C-alpha cells in the first residue's frame, strides 16, 4: 500500500506539473531550463545528504543507462506538456503500459501472456484513435509535442523497468542517476536548442523564483516516491497506477482551458484506460506481465 501511495504522489505531481512549467515559460524560463534547474537542485540535495553517492554511480554501469533514459523522459514530457494540448500529450505519453509489456520480456524475462497482448492491442488501438485526425489519412503524430510525448513515454517505461532491475542497489545511487540525468540532458538539450534558435535564453525575474523553488521541491518528492514504488511493484502494476496521471492532468487542464477534449480523444483514452483496467484484474504475484 505504501508503494502504491508513493506512485500516486508521483502521478499527481506529474499530472499537475504542466501548470508551473507554463507559468515559468511565461515568466521567461523555457521548460528545458526549468527542468535543468529542478534537477540540478535535486542533485545538490542528494550530494548534501549522501556525499559519497557519486561512487555508486561510477560503480554500477546500469545507473548510467538509468541516467540517460530518466533524463530523456523529463526532456520529452516537460517540453511537450508545456507547448501541446495537455490531455493529448499525457495520453500519448502513457503508451508507457504498452511499452512496458513489450520491454519487460527482453529486460526482465516477463514473457507476455495472451491477456497482456490483448491489453497491448487495446492500448495501441486507443492511440490510433487519438492520433487519427479528420484531415489526415494516417494516424501519425501531427506535432513536435506528439513526438516528444511518445518518446518520453518510451523512456519512462524503460526507467521503471531499470528501477526494478536495480532494486537492490543503494537508493542514493539511483537518485543521483535520475536527478543527474534530468539536469544534464535538459541542460544539454536547452543549450543545443538555443544554438538552433528554438529555445530562448533563461530570463527569470525575481517574482518567478518562489514558483521555481516550489517546483524543485515537488519534483524531488515525486522522484523519491517513484523510486520507492517502482522498485517494489511489478512493471505492469507500476504502469497501471501511474495512469492516474491522466485523471490529474485531464481534470486540471480542462478546468483551466489548456486542453480540448474531443470525441476521438475520449474514445481513444477510453481504450487505453480499458487496457489498464484489464491489467488491474491480473494477479499481482511475480510472473508474466
């Protein structure tokens, strides 16, 4: 129950994070710079708490892969949710349960059952419905935000699987890898984006710093919660609980006018949620996904 509660906290923070990221963007701080700031602060916290955590990062090579995919997760999601339709971005990001089923076999040895494959088909059908626009002959991503959301979801699925594989490693090493990935990858992407003219230079005034520091604290808590929960639950269970982010994001964005919930979005989202509910009916003991 504690692990499930921790994942719900993580889902709530991510589901509501679109608002502070957009507010900071309006105040002169691009989402990539905001992400780099949030995770740089978290890295400082970890090193103050566990000064020798960097040794674990050097000792376990798998932590470097965790650093990479966790960083790309944050780059993809935080950028997408700041510039795209919030509900659409979150639904595409939450192809994660489908990715988890496909990746848990080669990475965890969890061979998918027929029921798991059915859930996979339902989830993919839901994404096809969401992507199929009336003026497009094919259900393909129609914007940069779509691609960022899909790529971020893939990296998030790998992140959750790696957290299970690294469940016996020291927690400070996992934390430093995830936080360091967010800071390094977001900072690198922001710098590259400035060179290409798609990211503005940081220009956050004094009035924006309380919001930025609050966002730092929220993401620090949410990532600690994710590591605690994902390291103790099956990959499919983690994917299911994290789907509650769709609820947090949908309600908040619709209330504040940051999303347009169309008929095809409801139908496609319903298929994705149905796949998740079927997963909830499966036994939670160790075994196939």
